[in-house]
């Protein structure tokens, strides 16, 4: 009878131990599956990030001609402003109000539009500088 009681004790523990091994194997399978998913997603994310940075690098290269064009544009604005001011002075000396002259009005309208473009360039330039700092 002692033998039967001992066997009962052994057999009563056996399924518990088998169940815990089964649970541990299930968790191990889950972890292996998650690692595979991680590796796949890591590669995909890495490729997407590489493509993103390549676009940023490409955009940075495209800003150089914009900056060069702005330098020319700024020079034209300064010359237009200087000539427009001289035109207004000459008109006043002749007793004509500059605002009544179509050429002066057109020059002033161009200078006003220039202000918008200058502001837009400075915004783009600030973004370009931020990108350069983060690369």
C-alpha cells in the first residue's frame, strides 16, 4: 500500500510538471515567432528610414540652386528699390506725384511681392539649416 501511495504522489505531480513544460514550450514558440516578426519589421522600418533620409539628402542638394537664385533676386530687388526711389525723387522734382505714375506703381507692386518671396525664402532657408544640423 505504501507503494501505491508513493506512486499516486508521483503520478499526481507528473501531469503538473508536464503542463508546465508544455506552457514553457508554448511561450518559447511565441518568443521565437515574435523575434521573427521583430526582425522582419526591423528590416522594413530600416529600409523605409533609409529611403526617407535619401530623400532628405536629395532635397538638400536641390536647395543650393535656390540659394543662388535668391542671391540674384535680392540683388535685383535692391537695384529696383534704388531706381524706384530715384524715379520718385525725380517725379517730385517735376511736380508729379509718384503714385500717379504707372511705372512707379508697378515697381512698388513688384517690391511688395518681393517681400512675400523673401519671407518664403527665409522660411525655406531656416528649414534647410535645421535639416543640415540634424544630418
